[in-house]
């Protein structure tokens, strides 16, 4: 099985679009400095994804194997373990900050990379908690991920640990290839989405400065077909209400679909 490059590429393209969109919004021309080294082509990011497929697959199965079910109190240690696993991964790819932020319930995982002064900031949302499992509906143990017919099966493999990992791998590929990102990036990974994110709004209200951004990406969406990923742009209302995104400066909320 290979990790889908098209999905990661969607994030690469998205991060670059945010630079030019923000520039246009501010009535500036997109400036390219001759002193600035040329950005790597998408092909070099694709090569990175190909070259690291086995390592990424191993990471993905590790994360899926953690039963981070938010609605079952007995699974709280697993939820915490999944959060800690993601923090370690964010540190390993070179994010400036990687930590869990407490709420009255499960922690939010936060990571940031802030070394693009003057460039916009993109905040990326996904969630690392999963739904409980009815064992009778599963042909395999839900937390023992298995690859069949080129697909990986396991609870959370799609919704939404794919959203967590593909966005991280996209940032990793750009950092490892270019040594930098075209924009500043903040990750926030919810640990209670599958139980309705009861503390998320309070969390946002308490952390407005920390979460300040120019664009928000919701990596917990759908796509056109199994082979066609998608980005929905400018979802201002329903998504804003659903996620209670009330981040100062955010002018657009986009949903992308790395599933
Ligand atoms: Zn979801």
C-alpha cells in the first residue's frame, strides 16, 4: 500500500495558494525575491512522500492502533496516549512548538511553525479521537489495522486520523525538502470531536491570541470520489458554526478532504 500522494499534494498546493490569496486580499502583488531560493517543485514533494512511504505507513498504523475513543471514560489513557504520540511526531518534523493544551476534558494537541515572518498564518484543524466500536460490524479487530486490497482498515483510519497525519506529512515533506514552509502553520487537533466537541468553543475563546490566523483549514471533510480529493473554499457559516471557529483575523474557513 502507498500513502496517497494526491492528498498530500492537495495540502502543498493549498499552503501555496494561501500565500497568493492573502497577498491579493491585501492588494499586494505576489513578490518573489531573487535572493530567495526557488521553491521546490511538487515533484520533489512527491518524491519525498514516495521515499518515506514505508515509514509513514508504519506511523499511521501505530496511531490507528491506539483506541482513542473519546466517549468511553475507560479509554481516557488511550486518548492521552494518542495526543502524546502526535506531539512527539510534531516535534520530530521540526515544528517550533508542539504540546498538549488542557481542557476540562481531553487535551487539544497544538503545534506551530512560525518562521515565515510577513507571510500569512494557516491554522489546520483535525481530530484524533474516534468513535466507539460495535465489534459485530467489523471483520477484523478495529484497532489492529490491516491492509487489504491496497486499503488500510481500522477505526479512525479515515475519520480523522488521516486528516491528522496527511497534513503533518505534507508539512514534513516541505520542511525536509525546502527547510522551510511558504506560510506559518498552526495545527490544532481536537480530542473530543466525536462527542460533539463540548469544550472546543471555550478552548477557542480562552486562546484567541495563540490561535490567531489568516486562514483555517478543516481537514475533516469528504471528497468527490475515492480517487479525487477536493478543497471546498470559503465555507463561512455552517463550518464556522459547527467548529465554532472564532479566531481573530480568520477570513475564510476551508474544508479539505484528506480521506
Ligand atoms: Zn471527523
